C-alpha cells in the first residue's frame, strides 16, 4: 500500500484526499516510512519532523472531514528546505551557528499551502553552494546514482522528490539553486517571477535575487503547487500579486509561440547536453512553435552574468550575515570583548564557503578597498536586464540547457569552488532579471539526467507551464529510456 501511495502524483493525492479515499494520516505515515527507507543513503533531510507531521495530518483530516474550505494542498505532506521557517521545527540553514535555533513563527509560503511538513531538507550552508556538500550533516547523494551530486544549494529538496521521500518540496532559488538540483535529479522546478511568492520567514542569501519555489516530479504538479504559493504578503515588502491559474490552460499547447534557442556558450556543455537541447528545439517546432536559433550576442554573455551574480550575491550575503555575530543571533563563542566574541563565533561556527562570501562581499561593498565595486556591478545588472527585455520582445520563450552536463561526482570540486560556481552559468540570468524559468528533464546519458530550461518575461509562468507540459509529454519516452530511476 505504501508504494501505491508514494507513486501517486501531487494532483492525484489532492483528488483522492478530497474524495476521502485516502486520509492525510495514511499518506503522511507512508512518506515517513519512505524517509526511513531511503535517507540513510540519500541524506536528503536534516530534520525529520515526525511528531509535528502526524499532529498536522490529524488536524487536516478533521478540517477536510468537516467540509472546510481548505487549500488544494491541505493535508498533503511535503519537505521544506531548512532555510524556511516552520514553527516548532529546527531551522539550521545547515550551519553550526544555528544548530539549536527553533523558530516560533512559520513562513508565509508554508502557511498558504496548508500541508504537512515531513521534515527540513538539506542544503549547502546558508544556501551558499552548488553541490549540497557543505552542510552540518554532510552531502546529499543523488538518488539516481549515490556517488553523484544532487546539486545545490537545494539538493536535499530535489533529492527528496526524486527518492519518493516527499511528493513535492519547497526550495529556494537565488542563482539556480533549485533548477540545477532539479536537473541533476531528473525532476521539475520553476523559478517564479521575483516577488510573486512571499519571502517572509525565509533566511536571506541575496535579498534582491532570492525566490521561493516548488520542486515536483512533473510539470502539472509544479503548476498545481505554485498556484497555492503565490500572492502578495504585507509582511514582505517585495511581494507582488500574481494572476495565478497556472493549471487552467496548461494543456493548450504552444502553437505559434516564438522560441529562441540559445546557441552562445554551448561550447562549455557536454556534447550530449547539446544534442538534447537541439532535440528539445525540434520537438517544440513539431508542436507548432516558431523556433529560431538566436543570433550570436543576442543574449548577454553568460560569463558576465555569472560574475555579476556572484558579486551581487556575495555583497548582499555579507550584509545579511552581519546579524550572526554571537550576540544578537546564533551560537556564541567565548571572548573577552564584542570583537573577540564575534571573531571566535564566526571562526568556529561558519564554514569556509560562507566565510569566503562574507569576505568577498565586504570587499565589493567597500568604497576604499573595493572601489565601489558593488555599485558598478549593479550598473552591469541593469544592462543585462535591458538586453534580456529587448530579447523577450522578439521571443516569447528562451530555450537553453539548465546545466552544462550530467551530475558531477561528489567531491569533484571540493578544492575548487570557482569551478563549481560555473555550474550556475545558464541559470543566473533569470535571477538577475527577475524573470521566471522552468527546468524539465530532457533525456540522459548512461542513466544520468540532463535538463533543459525555458525562460520568459516577468509573469509569463502560464505560458512557460504550457510549453513545459507539452515538451515533457513529447520527451517522456526518451527520458524513460535514457535516465535510470531511483536507485534506492
């Protein structure tokens, strides 16, 4: 029975629970058992919140049974990245400095979906990384091949979906932090338009780039989840309204849509990744889209976008991390005065990557040392935004790889963080511009998955979902043939 439950899609679970064919408690217990079966290998969860989950499932069953007007996701279990607050559940951000922090509040996005939190999923410390290896509990392993990375920083959220230890998860995406792991794990993630999902209750990495997003097994489930997540929130002054309704026209197809396929920078990709990209382009053409190869230099150079992203992200991270000084927030170390307490606290309780970004961000913000580097890079970002806006007047959708290759081996970049940063080369433009972008599986090589990404102008989620839904259906047989399932 458990296998029957954990193989249901999110939409199927909502339907069956609405009919009372399944109870929230039954589904929750099945997934809690699945976490026990898989997480010794996958390491997707930092904290399993079993007591909270069972209590929430019983409450949801009562509300559904009483016929209350509830969210379509009410009672459905899910995993939450451990930089998103859930009252009563530890929120560590995968860092020693917050190891004992338990929030008394819940993030708006979790309040809105009304589901059952199975646990807090693993991430790179404070979401700073691309491999989900820099965590107090160690690396998350890819369920398709446990010797491989699940991607980062939302590797735990992607791996939990791929391992069937959650029907869906909440993640964050600052420069590709959810899309790259989704591609590595053969699942789906949408980075929404900046602001349409509230960030209240989410620990900041880079406030001008951070987004909260769903990771799911398929495109329809992703649209279904995002519908419940969006909406203006007065507790988040950057939040904006969204039309929503992403599932209502998802089956309409993309006949007549103008699609530009990125050809610049494909030399950095594995050959088979390029083959899968061109195959996706042909499929979209067969579906009735007007597909063109974008002329050279139409897209802002990806190396410029990546460099701009890391300066902006590091500068904002440096500012946001200032509160973790051992006095106001976080575990405190001994010291004779404030300065010594702060130095010892950060030295003993923050990892190398976090320290590296704090230092580089402080340099970028310094007018005397960095020469006002941050303000100059913000000018570059504005140019990137203008170039992308012009491009999206010509094309409705931009098609590109999600990552340059299949998931890398765990530890491959442990001594070379700069090389790991390059795994976000294709994803950062969407964050710099605030545009939505969705990744779906495009096939694989040797059983390992590739992903393709569709990006559109702000508030074009409905169009992207229609395109991704049609493309997913046409690529389904290729993906089944070329990509292995969960190995656990």
